[in-house]
C-alpha cells in the first residue's frame, strides 16, 4: 500500500491509499474484475466530516497524482453499489466524477483516472503548475533552478 494524507494539527483530515492488483485485500470491492495494465487501485478514501467536500478530495488526488506520474498509467476505483454501498472502500460516483475519474465500460461501476491526462486536468481545475526542474551544474556540482 502507498498513499497520501493531509493532517490538521494532530489529526488526519484525509487519506487516500492505493495498491497494485496483488495488494488489493480479499473481499474488497476492487477484488472482482482485475485492474488495468500498469494501474493501481484505490483501496481506501477517508475524509474527515469537518474537512469533507471537493477541495479536500482534490488536494488528496493531486498529491497522489503528482507522486505517481511517470510510474503508473492510471488509478482505478470501484464506485459504491447495492452490494458495496458508498464507503471508504468504494467512493460514491459523485465523488469519483468530481475528482476527474472516467467511467469504464467493464466491470460495472468501475472508474479510472488516466495519469497521462492529469497534468492538464490539474492545471485547468486546480491551478496547479509544475515547479521548475532542478539541474546539476557540471562546473559546481550543485543544484540550480532552471526555468
């Protein structure tokens, strides 16, 4: 498992955990249907009721996407259903769509966030821009900002 979290003082305001297909717990809503190639699945989404809402979810998703870009093709999630009601294990359709996830044809109620499109999604909806890259200077051996 890996993920991101946001703390408010000593308490967690929100957490998103992901895992590769081999790390999905038995009985989890993502356990049926498998994951796409080079894709991780959302295992848990927790947002404190006081921090609830789209801004906290976006903050968590952006933090996760920033760390995963280049390492994975996408993130999949299983939306809540009558068998698995919307919960920390299976986020609601409304929440997934607000975060930029797109519905897949199969399995039913499966959503995917394509990380190759994340940079434009983040820039457009959240006004997040990449920080300038650091390059090593061959003369000094130190890092300098380029931009």
